[in-house]
C-alpha cells in the first residue's frame, strides 16, 4: 500500500497514552479487554452484594432484614446484573484480549466500534442501577420480567429498565459483529477454520447466537414499552393478546442466552485441560460439531421453560424431546474432556483446579437439566429451588469457574507476572466448598417443595436454607481474595515467561509476557 | 488469502465515548418523557434532555462517519478492511431481520393461537367462558373486552394504498440497482438520475404511509389502542416505516457523496451498504404486505 | 462487651431454637397421593438413577486419571487425540438411553393432559394475593386467604406448625372423584401447586388452563403459589382438604345455605357499629395486604387511605373505585369478589377508621342498588 499507511503503522508501535484518555479513547483490544474484565468484576461484586442480602433474609424463616418489595427488587437486580453485567462482559473481555492473540491479528476488526460496545455497558448499568433510587423502586418482577407483572403492574422505573436493556443489546450486538468479523477476516494465513483454537470456535458460534437473539430481546422489551406507554395489548387478553406471548418471545431469546453464557467457557476449558494434562485435546472435530449442534438445538427448545403455562400437548412433547437431545452433544463434550485427561500427565495449578471443578459441577448442573427436561417431572420441579440449584450449578461453577480458570491461565500473559499459586489454590478451595454448600442444598429444598422468589418460607425448609446461606456468605467473601490476588499479580511477582505453562499450545504463547501493547502487526504464518 | 497488507488500526478516537454519552442522554430523556407524561408531570426538562442527547448524536454521526470517509479517501483501507466492513454490515442486517422476526412471531402467535383460544377453539378453548360474546375473527374487529380496547370499525385493505406502496418500493429496488450498475460503469450522470428516482420513490412511500395512518386514526378508529390487530399492525408497519426513513437518509447521504465524487467504480462500499439496507427494507415490506395486509 | 456478647448469644440461640427443634432434612420429592404424582415420582427416580450411574462411570474414569496419571508421580502423557469409534459410541448410547426415558415420560404427559370426563368442575382464580374457588356445578364459591398472623411473620410471636401454609378457607374436594380444575387469574400470572397431587399449572389472566386430579386418601394437602406475582407472592398458600363423599355433600349443602343467608343479610338493616365491626375484619382480610392494617399504604403503588381524598371525599367515587377498581393500577374491582355486605362494611370502615371520621355510612342495600343500576 501507499506510504501513508506505512507511517500510520509505525505510529502504532509506541505504547499506550497516559492518564484517563488511554481508557476513554482507546482503540486497543487489550485495553478494551481489560476494561470489560474490570467492569465485569465490579458488577460481579455488586450483584454478589445483592445475593448476600437475599441469603441474609432467607437465613431464617420470618421477615428480618428487608421487606418483600425490596426482596423482589434484589432478586431481579441480582439476576440482571449477573447475567448482563458480570458473565457476558467477562467473556467479551476474554474475547477481546485473546481472540486477536490466538488468531494472529493486530487487533479486533473494528476497533472504534469495539470501544463503543464497551462504554455502552457502564451507561446501561448506570441507568439500570439508578432505578433503585426511583419512586416506586427498581424493577421487582424477576430477571425474566414476565408480563403483565412487568407491564400493567410494574413500577414506573420499568421504562428506564427497558431502555437500559436496549443499550445492553446494542452493546452486545456490536461486540458480536466485531468478534465475527475478526474471526472470519483477520486470521493469520494458514489458519483454516478447522485449525482454529476452540476458544475462537466457541466464540464464533456465541457471536452468531448473540446477533440472532439479542434483537429478539429488544423486540420483546419494545412490545412491553408499547403496552406500558402507548396502550397496545400484546400481553393483555382483553385486547386479544396473551401474557404467554411474552414468555415465548422472551425464551426464544433466553434459551440461546444460556448457551451464550456457557459456550466460551467450554472453549477456554478446552485449552486449559489439555495444557495441564500435557496431552492434545481429545476429539477436536467432534468438539466443534458438538458446540454447533448445541447452538442449533438452542433455538428449538425454548418452551421447556414454560411447561406449566398450558402449551398444547403436541408442543409440550416436541419441546421435551428436543430438550432431551441437547444432552447428547453436551455429553460428547464432557466425555472428550475426560478422555483428554485420561493417561495424561496431570498437574493441578489453579486454572486446572477450576477447569476440573468446571467439568464435574457443570455436569451435575447438566444432570439436573436433563431431569428438568422430562416434562411430567418438570411440573414438580418448575419454579422451585430445584431450578435455582440447577441454573446456579451451570452458571457459578460453569460460567464463573470457567472465567476464573481463564483468568488464572492468562494472567501471566496479561500482566507479565505469575500470580500467587498458594493464594489462588485457597481461592479455589474456599469457592468450591462455599459454592457447593450454598447451592447443593437447594436441590433438596426444591424437591421438598420450596418455591423460588419468596422472601419467607415454611418451617420445614429452615435447616437447608441456613446451610445454604452460610455457604453463600463463604463464597461471597472468598471473591475478595480473588481481587487481592489479581491486584498483587498486576503489581508484581515472579516474572512470567512467554509460555509459562509447559503444556500450553497456541499463538498467544509465542508473544512475550506481558503481551506488548501491539502484537502481530504482521500476521504470523500458521502451518 | 493472498493479501496480507497491513491492517489499519485507528488511533485513539473520541467518537465512541461521545456516542455513548449521546445515546445515554437521548434514551434517558425519552424514558423520562414517557414516565413523566404517564404520571401527568411536566415533561419540559425531559424534552430538553432528549434534544441535547439528539444533538450530541447528530454531531457524533457526522464526525465519526466523516472520519471513516476521510480515512477511506486517504487510502488507508486495504481490501481486507473492506471485507471487515462487509461482514459488519451483513451481520448488522441479520440482526435487524431478527428484530423484525420478533414482531412477525408475535403476529403469527396471536393469529394462530391466542385469538382462536379466546374465541373457544383449540387446546385452551375453555378460555372463551371468560369472554361472553367474543367472536374470534381476523382481522380482529371486536375485542374480548371492548370497553378497555374499543375495536376498529374496519381495517385497511391491501389493494389500495398498500398495493401502490408495494409497487413504489419494488420499483425503488430496481432503480437503486440501475444506479449501482451505473456506478460500476463510472457514469456519474446516470447514477445521479437513478438515485434521485430512488429517493423520490422512497419519499412517495413515506407520504402515502402517513396518509394511510391518518385515514386509520381519523376514519377507521384503527389505533394502537384498538386491540391486538392495531397493536401488531402499527408495530410492524411503524417499525418498517422507521427503517424506510433511515434508509432514505442513507440514500440521500450517498447521493451527496456521489455528487462530491467520493466513489470510484471499484471502491464504493458506503454506497453498497446503503443499497443492501434498502433491499432489506424492501424485502421486509413484501413480508408485511403478504402477512399484515393480504392474509 | 461481655454482656453484649452474652445477649447476642442468647438472642441467636433463642432465634435458632425453634428451627433446630423442628429439624427436617427432607432431601427428596414426595411420592404424593395421586396416580399422577406417583408416576411423576417414579420418572423422577428413574432419571435420577440414570444420572447417578452415568456420573459414577464418567467421574470414576476422571478421578482415576486424577490419582493415577499425575505428573508429580512421573506419569508420562500418552499422545492419542481421536478415535471415531469411541465418539460414535458415546453419541449413540446416550441417545438410546434418552429414547428409553422418553417413552414413559410421554405416557405420563398424555395422561396428565386428559381432563375429560370429570366428576367435579372447580374454577380457580388467582388474585394478588389469594385464591378464589368456584364450584361450577353447585354455583357457589369463596376466597382462600393466608391465615398466618402478621405477628408470626414479623417474628413477634412464635411460628405455628403450618407457618405460611395455612388458610382461612381451604379448597374442599371429595376423595376418589376426578376433579377438573379450570385455572385463571384476575391480575398477574399465578401458579397453583399442590406437590402431593403432582399438579402445578399456571393461572393466566384472560385464559383458562385445565388440569385434573383424583385424590384417593382423605387428608389436608398444602402447596404454594409458584409464579412470582408481586409483593406477597410468598404469602398465598394453597390448602386442599380431601374428604369422603358423604362429608363433601353435606358441606356443599351447608355452603349453599350459607350463600343464601348472606344474600338475605343484604336486606337486613345494619347499624354503624355492626358495619364497623364487620368492616374491620373484612378490611384486614381483603385490603390490608396493600393498604396496610393502619391504612398507611405503600406509595406510590398502594396509596394510603388514611386521610386520602377518596376515603374522606365524595362517597360515590369511593364506592366506584372499590366496586370497579382502577384500570392500569393494582386496584382490583372488588364488586364481583365480595358480597354487598362486605363491600358496604369495608367502605364504611375506611371512611371512619384511622381518624377518617367522616361519619358516613353506606348500607348493603345501597351497594346492591348501586350495582344494579349499572
């Protein structure tokens, strides 16, 4: 190309700008990745505080700490913040940091739009959290915001909530477009699709899911907005609409959303387990096909969240069979991970501990998912603590342990220092025990008949609730240790080599640690 | 993969953060207008906020796109960059398709399931015992509760204005294609004529659509509040209308850029993106014409 | 300091005592008392054991690797990384297990959906936050409210045995009869669940969902609302009492007679004191959940009645809002829910309680006329 382009590329070789403008104006995928990760952790703590309020109220029967109105606001905000503020941004942060490094690209495909995608998130959550201070309080209808509780009977702040969701949607869609464009267009020469690292594959499919379903979420909140402010009757039977219509559209978004929160973790774990087993991933191709199959099936199973709403029998059967099918590709993934470990040379540093716990506990969440798929049984499980146990098992040791595993795995690359292994192992064991203590008894509570989203409960549920609260406090407090470990690692520690893990594979380990501000200005050749 | 030119990574940019502030202020303003007017409070402050936000957004759009156009004309964009833009625009249009899919899904659901159930048919037909005297028909010109949702007197038939609008939009899809061929052939004069033709057709569509809305509101009592028929009708056509407006603006800007001589025969992605968007809007209209007006 | 610590200790001990004395570590689903609930229970146990077996095999292999193939014990890694036969096997085997599992699940589901040929039809309507039961063949109905006193909920009183699972008027059903339930709601979505019956169905405003049950053992069965329905979602239990048929028939006759008597009461001449006494009671049952026992409300969703323009101003407007509700808000139309006597009593009470000393009184007859002139 011309001389103009050359002078521009040379300018890129100086480091980051100084001060706050580095972060506000940046176009650098590493800066943006860092901002996503920091934001996500802040939201994790905020959503976690709300969980602590919930568990404190549920420590004993009777109303002690908060009133039911506020309790409902806490469950709603906890769910929304954890899903849209903690888990999703954490994976986008990992994608920002790692995708260009893994495929040998100089940056994300559309760097300025990348920065906009990030900054929209704090903006959306500022609006969402501000609803807590509005007249009538924050949204109090659960993170699934079923109409008409969220329309005719919702608080005035619902309109602000709707626009916050719109902004999050714009952010996610642009982020996903960026990921797809980067993966499809910026791979190093020689890196064919079937040579891509699995984290890249899972993110490609996740991005496709995001673009397909975030607009549907925007559509359903827009219909809510119209029902609330412009007198339409989408969700009101007296005008010919149907409250269940809301649930169909919502879960058409909601079920793929569940996989959006877990597929990138599948990808990351598929790097970490081989690295610490010192053995290549078993069944790479079948892993890719399994992720694809899960993603496609995720579009035709949504009504399994709605088995009790009165879906006609034929629909009920269809959604039951389709849901059961998801167990097949998910099983393939678990079997492949186990086969990767089998006859390896295993060591258990923090990333591996989290990854192994991921496989075990996510599988337990998968088992309860399979149980929930059996429609007749679901009539007993639905909207009880069994469901709460199920989705916390797939999200906490699933998504969140996947994020911790990734963080420890790549921290040396990001910071140039090794983290404190002893502290990290402590973090793991306390999280592991706390998390199981918090969520395992919820299975029993649900089976014994405790409904979800209640601030007070009958006496026979008292014991397990107390155990669960103790576990939750333990898990919550432990996460401050993670903050300490990361800050310590950023500030110093043993210098990390370019490839600190002897079994790790991939382009990201060919650049020095910490990764220079600009990497792969010239793409590497992949054989 | 023959081309491994240096990929252009832009310097720091102020536009994303300005866009964030602009969008946040605009939407917070819109939400405040809705909430305050719902509670019967003064909305002046909220309107001021909305306008400030909208101004920031307008400034940002001119600035950001201006930046991109300048960089493109300086030759900073390699063919690889061009492909990134193409992927970006294609997936953006796909996201729009899914946005419309949500509303079409709502329309199909109420027609196939909700309304017949309320009228006594099918698996949840016992619901009819809650709604004495309700007849399930489509178009729904009586509502389960006519006091809450007064029914429209009649609805808009497909073979009047909607047919004319269909012809206008389909024709405009042809004229934009002719303009595109002219661009590839490097015939400036021809491009201008055909683009102007496209824009005139688009404006014609919008005027007729406004006419149709006035007719519906003033003479047919077909409004947003007239039950699920009005809800789906205005949601789908209104949302489409907003997209036509946006598409028309894009075409106008492309016309200005053509006049300024921004495009060359083999380097004109801005124009193509607008044309893709225009075709998408056209296809959505065909879906609307069939499922909202005819069936 | 030590005194404080002791006090805190005593407080914690005292708070935990009732919990510990009631220790209940139930870990599994109840088989229940109906055919459906037993079928569900056996499906539940089957799929649970399938999961346990798969888990033991998979985790067994994994833990064996974790213990035997450690680097610290000098284990050298193998280098295999694919095997098509194995991949096909572990795709097909789970699939076959799922097909086997789907067969009984389908049969149970088909049975659960068959609401035909019922002996008794009961319409169940969910309200914020109570249930209404209407016996369609017998033409009477009533409301079922939480009976746990607020003092127990707010820890000012020891909690009773059926804390939060007790109501004033349970649903009464005959044993051995097929009962068809027609579920709907008046405001938001609720969900009616009795675990012992294996029946859970959403009550959706404007639509009717059907479910059925046949209870074979007499007894009292307890459940709860399972769809988040607002503030008091946790406080609207379901209690069903299954009784022998003869007892059921007697009860139905009594209910019909009582309904008749209630209609007669409308014509009676009521005194202010009588209305106030009945009004206070009805207010606490029907209105206090939102407007609070002391009329202070919970603005903005639930306005205060104490000193409010409605409760101290024009009487006609007050009657109108209670009878017809206010659309677009949580204020329901109570005209169809309560008897004329209760409506008159509540309105009279609201206009004279908490310092709203208007001295106004409205009689059941006036309410009756008001409703009929519409």
